[in-house]
């Protein structure tokens, strides 16, 4: 591809990515279970990419790495998992 063609492909991919993230955000605000799963998957992939950049390419982005950790901890809290229907207590199932 030429430089302009590569820029076009990159723009299309970033547009698709942005649209997907907006859809996940809308689902997250509506407290849908699938959006919690998608966001945790997204954060996990981002953490892997951050570590690859750190260890192999020596171009780490510490802000993204730190925000991924904060988001993962926030989504892993028991209360948040209960809100999104990821986790239920045994007592809730018996009553």
C-alpha cells in the first residue's frame, strides 16, 4: 500500500473501533452484562498489548497501562459484578 492507502486503512479501522466502543459504552450505561464482559476483554487485551510494547518494543505508554489497571480493579469489585449480573450470592439464589 502507498502511504495514502495505509492512512485510509488506518482511518477505517479506527472508525470501526470508535463505533464499537461507543456501542459498548451505551450498553455499559444501560448496565448490560455483555458490555461488562466486552469492557473486561478490552482491558485485558490492552494490558497484553501494553506489556508487549514494554518488553519487546521499549515504547510503553504508562498512562494507558495505569488506566487499564484502575479499570480492571473497578470492574472486579463484587458490587459492580452484582449490578451487571456477573456474580450472585448463594443466599440470593435460595431466597
